[in-house]
C-alpha cells in the first residue's frame, strides 16, 4: 500500500493463477466434451479510502488467461486457441473492526 494521505492508499499487485475449462458441445461435428487447464496471471490496481470505520475500495483487475487447443482441423472444423483474458472494474464497501 502506498499512502497518499492519512485516509487514502493505492495498491498494486500481481500473481499467478490456474484455471480449468470444461465445454459441452451439442453439435455432431465437434467433440462432445472438451477440457483444458492452463496457468495465467492477474494484475491488480486499486485505491482504498477510509472514512470513520467505513472503507471504500475502487479497483481494476486484468486477468490474463489463454487455453491452447492447437490448430488442427477435424471434419472441416478448425480448432484454435481460446483467449479468456479481460478487465474487471469494481467497487467495494467494508467496515473496519
């Protein structure tokens, strides 16, 4: 945490993550069940402000996650990698004990 003033802090974070993917297909031309797992990363940035005993939090997370399926063609269906990366923006309110 980096303090801007007595009541406001900014934070940065990064870390590894692990995800599991399970897809059920209902079409006869592709595989019925596809599973995959892979590692990724998460990057965080946010600010917390404390007012009396209430704590307010604004944050942004970037989640990097790709699943490799390889490039192969079966029954004229082309498979490719899946990119599940994205940004999440949010807010929170808490109470300090």
